[in-house]
C-alpha cells in the first residue's frame, strides 16, 4: 500500500507556506477594517482596496500550492483553514479564527490624539505587517531554491515583489500623514523655528535676572552694600582670573620660545657638520692630488735617468 504521508521535502515547504497563508488571512481582516477607517484619505483607501484584492489572490495561490504539495492550508494547528469547513466543528473553528485575526489586527484604531494621528499609527503597523510578509516569502523562496522547487520559487518571488510594492506605497503615505500630524499638533510659530529650545532657555534666563534685580532694589542700604561687595568680589575674581590666565600664557610663550631656540641650535649644528664634511673632503682631495703629482715627478726622473744610462751604454758599445 502506498504511503499517504507527505514527503519530508514537501512537508518543510508546506510548513512555511502555511505560515504565510495564515498571515494573509489575518491581513484580509485588517485591510477590511482599514478601508472603513480611511474615508478621509482617498489615496490610502484606494491603496487598501487594491491590496485587499492582492492579498486574497495570494491566499488562494498559497492554498493551491499547499494542496499541490500534498498538504492542507491551515492558519494554525489549532484552527483549520477553509478546506475543513465541511463539518460543524470546522465552521466554529473558522469563526474563532476570524475573531483571532481581528484581535491581531489594528486593535488600536481609535488611538492617538487626532484623526491623522490615528491613521498614521495604523499605516505604521501596516508597514510593519508588510515587512513580516516579505520575510515569509523570502524564506519560502530560499527554501524552495535549495529543494529545486521551481513552482514554489516563482510563487514566492511574485508575492514578495507585490508586498514590496505595497510597502513602498505605505512609506509615501507615512510621510504625507506625518505632515498632517505636525500641522495639526504643532503651532506654526514653533514649526518655523529650528531652535525653539534655545529661545526658551534665553527667556528663562532673562526672567531670572529680572527677578533678581527686583529683589536687590527692595532696600537702598542693602542695595548699596550688596553692590559694593559684589563689585569688590568681582574685581578680586577678575584679578585672580587675569593672574591665572596670565601664567598659562607665560608658560606657553616660554615653552614655544624654548622650542624655537632648540630648533635653531639643531639647524646650526647640522650646518656646522656639513661645513666640516665639505672641508674634510676638499683637504683629502688636495692631498691625493699632491701625492699623485709627486709620484709622477719621481717616475719622470727615474725614466730620464734610465734613458741617459741606456744612451751611455749604446755609445760605449759603438766605440768598441
């Protein structure tokens, strides 16, 4: 009898395909709710409607591929998918499954400080969901490539690209919604300034100084005493600061002058060494030239003597 068990190769693919299938069924519910919430955002609503069609088509494609591999499309081991809807138990399970999908969806659709803020948060979560789907299809594509399953590779690649296109759409919508939220929640005077914190600090400093001035002018006698003491203390502090600041300047000037003197000494020593080397070279050359001339003279004298001796010998030989 032939075994009805799914081969290990196909079982691995079915496992990952079912995870993607469960995510697509969950997002069908999410997108349906988001379409109803996007009445004031026509571009977003149209995008949600178009992607809902894509999501349903992806769920059907995954279901068919799972069946072709000998598996059964399931959202989770506890909650069977549409193929098990022939019994009352499966029907109850499907109802529970839809409730779980709704619970996993945009449960905070009414959160935020305003309508644009609410939609911004929902689109942010939709962007995150697309990233999860892209991850599912990337895994399926890689596993199918390893197992040489071309049909599954082609399916996963197509669905991944569809999710990437929708994620790009959501990215553009996030930028639009951020602009709306900033306009609604941040006053124009604060939006136009890039250093609002600096202005606040300056205003706080001015208020503090003015309050100190008002307290100091409450009594004339105390004012004069405090002002005189403050002047004397400030003069002492200036003197001490001048003294403390003068000493580092002196030290830095001294160290720099010492450095320049040391450099000059090194340069002078190098020049002296070079001069001595040149003189020594010239002296040695002169000595060599003198020695050569002396040797040449001696050689010439010896040659002349030898010539005279040879001539004398020749004359003597001729006489005899």
